């Protein structure tokens, strides 16, 4: 389906190969095209972000879609091992015709208020019909999918990514319920009163004075300037390489305590202070723009707003509407459970086949009941930690869970050798020689391939990628399952927040128990659909609360 210049829509049914299976139809609007065809199983369009947002604006939801741009990004990554390549409809059509590929449109600034003028899609060459281009690219993508290493898994990944696009658009429209008055009270309490002229609030100014006084009478130090701090400590004979918290905590000096307190308040003031509140919270809602699949591993980011870095203290402002509740669900030990499923390690699957704390179960069998050591060891294996306690326990993990350890070892080796590494469903991590414009900076700046430290760093990244990326793919299926269940049941509940392994649903109080059950069921179904039949369980810790702060 595509829009027409007059605001209408063109559409036609498709066969299993993506070819037209009926006449091209014209409707006066996109909304009318969708509203009058409830029997359609899946809508194919160029971009969910561009097309679904206006549909939601007039109250027309869609159950399933196929996002051509999202699919192109995944297929290009799989075929060419390149992340962040142009993936617009125009780019996909140009590749299909061996023409110069146009770059994607520049990332637009985050919008905190409705805009009268949204930038349009990347234009196709003059004389190229968009509807014909969409049909051609879609059919080609289906053919390319069939040629991938594991077509069924890739089809599932494409469907899951498109479902994530729908969820992200709906969450951005729904917004996180946010009490601006509570937020202001917190800022007033923590930061003190504001001064005119852009000066720091009272408590920060007091701490800045304490920092300066700690270095001696008449000394003036700017605690917001790292170089100022480093020079001030150098004058006292203390050498610092940075002003990071862990490094400052090793110093015995009277400036450290007020400096750390200042830095904490500075982050709050600049990232979620009064200016942020005025810019982002409107009508009792914080509406970030979620960007599914924006990182190499498939994890989501946001376009401004810092929705994925909300300080714990500010969570007190996230409160359900009167008569409603927040269902806050955290996946328990998600990545170790995913490792058990993708590695098919019998021993680890047995431990992960229970709803109880996986680390505690692992501790009982391997680490003498020491849960902390069990967690360090298993996460160390996933993240490639080779020092301290993690290294000490690695040999025992290799003996107990050889298939799981071999799985991440093989991924690390492939990364070190410059080979492609993929998640269980087929999301691809590019080789070190391919530059990636990934906005999350997930991957370290590794330098030229062949450098020993860079090679090892690359191995650590790919070791984690196969687990973290597969977990991100599983999470997409979880979201799709929760969304589908709530829609089918006719609930008023809304998904309002998602971050890696945490989901928040805002719902009437009487629906909360049902929603919690739906999340638990969707988690198990997602594991079965993503990884096939395994004994691995994916339990959630769920809290039904009025205030987000109370869930933690």
C-alpha cells in the first residue's frame, strides 16, 4: 500500500511470492483503505514510522505489517555484512536495478510537539512509480529471504522487526504517564530553587563552592569541567586520568564527596531537569520516539528524550492515571537463559528450565551456594571477562556446560578472525573491517583489524553479540505476543515502555492481573517460536503498582 499525492491510497492483494493477485484499487485515504478491510492479514508498506503514525492519529490500528525499510536493513546486513547502510525504498529499488544508491534522509531532530511539516521519504528517480517500486522491491526481498542461510528464521526475524515497528509507533503515541507536578517537586527538593540568567540551582552552587574550598582559600574550580578538576587535583600532587566516579572514589581528599554529589545532581539537572520537563512532558505524558533495531545487536534506542536512561529518583513521577495501574515486568536472567536455548547445552538448559532464580540454581550445583560468584562467572563467560573471579571460574563452566561455552567461544573466534557473526534468527554483526555508523556506539572503536588488542576486543563483542542479539530478537516476539493478546481480548491496556528486558503496560486496575498473565504467557511463547522446543523457561518478575518507583 502506498499514499497518493492527493492523500489517497493505492493497494492490491498479493500472492505468496509478493506478486499482484488482483487489481490495483484506489481509496480516498489510507485510513479508509485499512478501516474497510479488517480481513487483511498483513499490510505491506515502505515504512511504519511514516505511514502508521498518521493512521493511529485518526484511530485506525493495524494488526500486522511488513516494513520494507526495516527488512532491507536486515537483508543488506545478512548479505553484505554491512550495518547502517541506506535502506529506504528508493535505496532498495536502486540496488535492484544496479543504480547508484541514494543515502537515507538525515536523522530528523526529535519532535516533542506535533509538526506541520514532516520530511517526506527519499525520492525515487523521476518517472518511477512508487507503487510499482514497492511491489518490485517486496517481491525481491521475499526472493532474497529464501536464499539466506536459514530462510524460516530470517522470515521470522523480518516479521518480528516489523511487529516491533508497530509497537514502537503505538508506544510513542500512547506515552508514559508522567506527573509533571511530582517531577517539579523532586527537582525543587534535590536541586533547590532556580536562579535567573541560566545560573545553577542553589544546591549545585553550594556543592560547587564546597569543591572549590576543599582545594584551598581563594581557589575557584569549575566542577562541571573535567580538566579543571584534573588540574586542581594535580596541584595537590594527585594524578587523575579522568573524573570518572570509580577513579575519584579511590582518592582520599575532602573535595571528592561534594564533587561526586555535584556530578550526580549535574546529570539530573542537564538530562531530566526543568528544561527537559518543559520540552518533553505534555498533557500528562512523556512521548519518546523509539527506534527499533537502531543498534547492531537489535536493541532499541530513542530519538532524544533519554527514555532509556530515566534516573531512579525520577521514576517517582511515572504514575498511573486514577483507577489505572502500571504492570512492570522484568525478565529474570534473560541472557543466560537465551544462551541455554541457542547453545542447546543440556546442563544449562536443565538449570534454565525452572522459573526460579537461575543464578541461585547455578550456585547450588557449581559454586557452593554463592549466588554472587555464579552470576559473575556466567555473565563473565557471556561478556568475555577474563580477569579476576570470572577467569577463575571459567574452567569449571567449560567442564559443566561445554556446549554453552563452546557457542560463545566460537562466536568470539569468528569475530577475531573477521568473519560474520549472526544471532539465532539471522541478525548480522558486520566484520571489523566494515565501518558501522551505529548511533549507540555499542561496538568499541577497534582500529585496524589485525591489531592484537583490537582483535581481542572484537572477539569479546561478538561473543556477547550472539547472546544479546538473540535476546533482542526474542524480546520482539514477546512484545508482539503481548500486543496481540491484549488486542484480541479487547483490553484498554497499552504498552507504554520497553527497554531490553523490561516491559511496562498501563491498564485499568481490573485488567492488571490479566495483563501480567499475558506477559508471562507471551514470554514462553516467544521462547518456543524463536528457539524451537527447549525446556528453557523465560520467567518475569512482575509488579502491579501505581508508581513506577514502587516496582523497584
